[in-house]
C-alpha cells in the first residue's frame, strides 16, 4: 500500500497566490488581462481546489491543472462571450449577426484608442458632421445623391416614416406587413412613428390598381417592405418597385423601400439568391431605401437611409435623429467594411458574412472532413454528411442550400447540446433525430481545434 496523504496534508501543499502569480503562463495572462483580474481568478481557482480536496474529489495538486482552471475562469469573466456557431446560419441575430472583417476591427481599435476627427473638419478647423465619413464611403461604392445612418434599420424605418408621413397615410401591401425577429412588426413600427397605415390588396395578391385607388389627398408615402424572411409562393402577384415609382411620380408621392438585408453585390450571379441590390432599387427610382448594416452587408449594427437629397436632409434634421445617433466605433467598423466593397473579389474574400454565404460546397466539405479527422484522432467516431441549410437565417428569403455537416450520433442529443453550450468557448449546434450536427459553413478555421476539444470534453 502506498502512502496515503490525508487531506490536510494535501491542503498544506496548495501553492500560494504569490507563487502562482510568478508562474510563467500566469505572467503572460497578467499582460493580457490585468493584475487585479488574474489575481482574483487565482484566488478563486485555489478556493475551488481547496473545496474539492476537502470533499476528497482531488487528492493531489498539479500546478498545470490550476493554471488551466485560472484560464477558464478568465475566459468566463465577461457575460458577453465568443461562441462557436455550428448552426450553419450565417446571419444569426441571436448569435450577434455579422462577424466583422479584420480591417473593421483594426479601424475600430485605432479610432477608439485615440481622439479622432469624428465631428471635426480638419481642413477648416471647425465643427462637422459625423455622418460625412460614412456618406463619402457609400458614395464611393454606389451612385446615390444622399445618405444618412442611424442605430439600426428599425430606427431607420421609424425615423423615415416619422419625418415623411407623420399624421398622414402610408400605403403598404397586406402581403408586406411582416414581422422580423420577435420584436419588429411593420404595423407596430408604423403606428409608433405616428403615421396612418393604409393596407391594400390581400396577403397573396396586390395590384397596382389597389395602390392607385387608395391614394387620396392625405397620402404621404408609398411603402414597399422587402420580404426578408419568407416567400409567398403559388397564386401571387405583387407590384414591383418600378411600377410603384411610376404611380408615385404621377401622383407626386414619394416611394420608400425597406430592403431589410441591403446588399451592394449582385448575388444572383453566384447562384441561389435573388436578393435585389441597393443599386437596383435606387435605379428603379425609389426615393428612399433603408437597410441594415449587419445583415448581408457584413458590417456593424446600423440602419442606412439612402436616397433623394431633399428627403434625406429632412430626415437628418428630425430631432429624433439624435436619439438614434450611431457611435464612433460603429462608424469606424462600417467605414472599413464599406471600403472593402471597392473591389468585389476582395469583399467576398474579406467580409466573413459574404465569404460564408457564398462559400463553395467543396470548401465547406473540406472543413467538415478536417473536423471529422481530428475527432477520429481523439477516438471519436462521426460522419460527414451532405445537408441542406438556410444560411440567411431569416435575412434572406431563400431556398435551402447545400452544405456539409459533421454528424455525431449520441444517446441524448438534447443533453449533449446543453453541455456543449457550457464548454469554453460554448458551441451552438443543430439536432437532427439522434444526431448532433455541426455545420462547417459557419465554423471558422481557427475554431476547428476548439470545437474538437469541446466535443471531447462533453463526451
Ligand atoms: C431585419 C429587417 C429590419 C430590422 O432591421 P434591424 O437592423 O434589425 O433593426 C427591418 N425591415 C426588414 C425588411 C428587415 O429584414
């Protein structure tokens, strides 16, 4: 029989806080986080170890293990944490929508760690508008008379309606009175913005004559809402932006299009998507177009308002503009993201949202195989399967597209995914029958090893 240390002897061998703080790895953590934060984590890790020893769960002390625990504690120090998205949904609102391009991150860091010319004209040495930076960037990419930008697209729609049609009637097709996410309902936003909703047509059919006969002297706007998260198929009819613009011109009523997921690149030539671009909508003559900054565009949360100068100028002067003002970090992220659009190929390569949405199935399969092989090395049996998913996740009215998943057969998938959500970093995956599916489309290359570790941990 070997020597059995009693737990009080083990307790005496616990290293001191000071000794741990001099550990090489801990020293690098202090540089990364802060002395106070690391010290707090060291204390907590030691307390946890002490408790485990007292309960006789741990019978020996390994400094390496303590350091690992400290690292885990530091990773969990914030409530807002990185997550591995294995759902295959690229524009996932609950998981934070767009992953920013490196260029955007660098610009955000640069701008937020020093003073900047946010609202200062360096040429004239006087006050200027924060929006000029982004308007200049937009104008470099597309041909648009005027632009302004607010906190998000819901805010953009709200502000535009409030400015253009407060107390007046806005005509919308019944088929476009949509709900997006769980809180943005077009009729509710319209009501709150002070306009009077005038529904025309039916759910599946709205004709030009429906709009025409609804117009009266109190009509201030014709609104078209892009169906972002669903498609009505079968016996349908809707009025195009072009047709609406013709009526608007004739009756001298502006036309606004809420595009939702605004995109500057024509995705149609890459296959499956039929999203109209922002340019197309403007070319068709819409007076105002609104869209999000963090959907297909792949930038930070924002709401773009583009269009005719006279209207945009009025929106800009709405006192509510201040309440919906966007912050300098967002501006920096968007400016850098927009610059990538100067070259389409570069945009697709460097903007993660576009890269993932358009990624070739062969490359997705390659990543899935890589995960599969790494799992196999750890003695974990899985399979690579072809699958269908909806990368737009409610931001594109799409049909399912081909993807590849790593499928892991487990006894209790619900239990398994629950545990996966508690690993570090947490993993969010899909369940299909007895399988947990990891969609390789939304797993980043740098996350492959972390994902394998997480799966191993849960098993
Ligand atoms: C997503 C969406 C919105 C809301 O945009 P946020 O940027 O999330 O505020 C509004 N309208 C449409 C058509 C959308 O698709």
